[in-house]
């Protein structure tokens, strides 16, 4: 595809060109900087910015710059304090900065596609907000694209600039609604070399893993299941108890054709007996997601305010933000603290009573870290009466089933405990889960539960599994030993920054900042039929460098280690480090900032570079109009797109 438009991460070979292009445009062409004898411009954020490049074969066309939140500083810091611009501290935004295109390519789709690539890159790193600067006279265009002023104007000479911010989800939705078909047409002529899919998922959330795509979702044959290592989902590595398998195989024809007990009465009774809980406090569902959607849909509205841990299980952000549209805040867990949940910080965050719902996954997924129940109980009991707490204990069996808040939930109307039977009892395919709440709350949810919420095979399997505690206790203990062996094998590899075990049936491994991205490692492992989970879209705290690995049996763990070793070796090769860009966060100096060519933004009716419009009604490519494809700023106070 030598003649196709490439979109890729900058490589070391782009270094001189980016310096020189910036000097030609902003010093020689526009006179915004003094001409430097070296013919180059540099920037204070060199070494930290990420650059995406558009090219055709060996011909470079343009680039856009991104400053990720983990850098710890932004170009906007030069103009406003964090007190004046709290969004930089509170929401960990990505700053979209310099967009520069070679003169001969300024009437093409290169600039809008670079901006689209920047949006996709940010989303793939868990970005939820972007910030930028835009000329005041173009404010209507930015508003139409989904960007919003934050209330600060920066002036430079006779030109004023608005500081803008936008939700990544809203920008993505706007682009899809207005330009989805155009982007699909352009896609056919693109050589997309970024480590992120060209188009976002339809629902914005990755449910489960990707391994079934390798097996075949049409179920015509399942032979590939013996070849694929499904370590991207947290299904149990072990089989259900022998008694469970016997119960399911005794008369599968009858089990398949027979309607189950309407309200899963036998399952409720067994749960009550085994857990020592009143049956009127229990609600069953077809997996945790069923219960989450059912309960949150009843309790929450777009006006509700929710607190989530970050990082944590992505289904909660999906339901609260994307499905219901709640106002969601996040309590950020920190890598340097070992991802521990600090009860004092949680208490401080919830003391005011501004939250309608607080969600705590414990042990947490994907960090694998557990907070003692007593510490959480103290925080909950001291919290305001109006705040409801949802505690997800899906992985508690790997720590101690007795360290549960289910007893508190059965008597405190503020607390609900949700527990999946999938992970701990090897029943993911059956879809069975339950929650514990005070009788009034549980009764309300049961009224909104349809008949037969859990299938007969699932009820039969779950009831039988609950009667086999010795078998499962041994499997949970064996999981810890397998996890330790897998961690040791991965830690011995050259090319990983850390391997972190946690307490559940998974671990995480993190790549060094100057290494390949997590997405590229995951993709390379799939060449070996080993499926792992890239955690980057879940949270910017992972910096695009962390992969979650489910614990499998000894043979499959050996395959995982071998696949990761091979992937790391392949990604270190000259071929891998060439066109696709390693390191991706290459600190290519591009000067103190640049506007789009002549300093006017890419967007609706806005001229680019030499004044050729690439927005509404303007030719970008044959029969193509890409108005406001994330039209991020232009001409900052010192000639940058966004400061």
C-alpha cells in the first residue's frame, strides 16, 4: 500500500523531519518564531509528547502531537495555573496539540484524519477528556464538534484563544453520527498502522474476551477451542465439580426442554443455607451483568452522581456513563501505592453525601488487590444515609469467602453485595449470580425480575456446586499456586517492567515506557493463539502499557509464557520497530507549539495552512467533507495548536 495514506506512530526516522517542518512553517513561513540557524525548532515537552504521522510511502505529509496525562504537565500550564484550570488535575485529560501538514497536502483529508487518529489513540489509552485551545472567532465550530469552553481566554497580541475541553465519548459519538460513512469510505484508501482499531466498538465497551472470534461464534465447529488459550477472560481454568458435571449429563434432553423453577426457589434456598443469609434478602440473575443492569436501571437517572474506582471493572463505567448517562466521578488508585484502596481517601470522597451510588469491586478487577471487609465496613457505616453502596465480591473466594459484607448488606438498606457464581464455581457459560440486600430493596428488585431469570441447567449446576465446598476450596488454592508459577515464568522474561500477582485468578504485566504498547503485545501473542487483555482502554492510569493475564492450567500457562517471550522478541526486531513505531511515545522535539499550517483549525469552514477549507462544504478529498472531525484549536499564543 505504498500509495495509500499511512497513519502511524512517529519513529526515530521522523525526528529530523518533524523538527525541520516545524521550523519551515512557524519560523520561515509564518514568522511566529525567530529563524534558527539549525533550521529546527524545539519544545519544552520534548521527550514526553506522542506524535502521530501521516505519510505516503516514504513521503511524510503531516503530524499531530498529544500530551498524555501521565507526563504530569501540559503546555497549558504555561498560561494558567491548576487552580485556574482544575480540569488538568481532576480529570486527567489528554492535550491535543500541534497539527502540522506539508504545504502541498493541505487541501487533502490528511489533517482531519490525523485529528481522528488522535481521538482514537486517546480513547485506546482510556482517555475520557481532551483539552485544547481554539481561536475565539471559531468558537461556534468547536461547540458544534462537542468541545466546550472552560471559562478562560488566553490572549496573544490581537488574537484571543478559548481554552476548550471535550468528552472523548461525546466527541466519538459526534464524529460517528456526522462522519461515519465518510470515514468508512476513506478507510478503504488508508494504511492504518496505529495500535488501535480504526472504528470504535458499537457500544463502547469490550464485554468478555476476543478469544471466541478465533473459535467461531457461529458454533459450526468448536475444534479450535483446543488450540486457543483464552486468557483474556477470567473464566475458571478448572472444570466444575464432578457432581455438577454428572447432574448436567444425567438427562440433558430433559434439562434442555424443561422450564426451570419460576423464581429459582431451590437456588435461593441453597444460597441462604450455605451463606447463612435470609432468603428474602437474595435476588438471583443470569450473571452479574444481569443484576447490574436491572438494579442500576431502577435506581439511577442521568441526574444521578456515581463514584467508581479507577481502574476497575469496565462494566460499571459502561452502564453508568454510556447506558444511563450518570455523572460519574472516579477515585483514582495509584500504581505507586500498589493499586491499594485507601479507606481514608474513600471516606473523604464520600463524606459529603453528594453520591447516589458508590461502586467498590473487592477484590478489584483488574488490579487484583483486596481491601479487608472491616476497613470498608467502617467507611460505609460512617457515610451519609443517602449514599447507596454496591460491593462486587465476584473474586472473594480466592481470598476468604467469610471476609464478606453480605451480612451487612442484608440489614443495611444502603448496602448491596453482588456475587457471581461464574468465576469461583467454573460456571461462566451457565450465567448465574446473586445479590444480597435488605429485604425491602431485594423485594423491589424481585418485582422487576422476569420469570425464569436463571435457566434450568444453570440452576441445577449452581445448586450442585454450592454443595461441593471441598472440591472448590482445593481448586481455589491450586489457582494461587498456578498464579505464582505463571508470575515467575513471566518475570524471568526480558522486556517486562513488572509482573503483579494480586489475589485472584489473574495477574498483570507492565511494559517499560520505552517498549512496545500493550496493544501490540496482545496482538502479537494472538499470532500464537494466546489471547490476553489489553487494559489500556480501561484507564489512563495504565499508560497503554499493562496487560491482564488470566491464570490457566500448567500447560496453557507454559504456552502463555512462550507466546509472550516470542512476542517481545518479535517486537524488538528491526522490522517491528520500523513502520509501526517503537517507542511510540517518542519525544520528538517540535518546538514551542504550532498552529495548523497558517494557524487556522481543521474544521467546519476553517481554512488549513494556505487557506484551503477542509470543513463544511470544502473539498478535502474527492466528494468528501470532514467538518469538525475533532477540530482541535489553532494558533495558540506562541503559534501552537493547543498551547
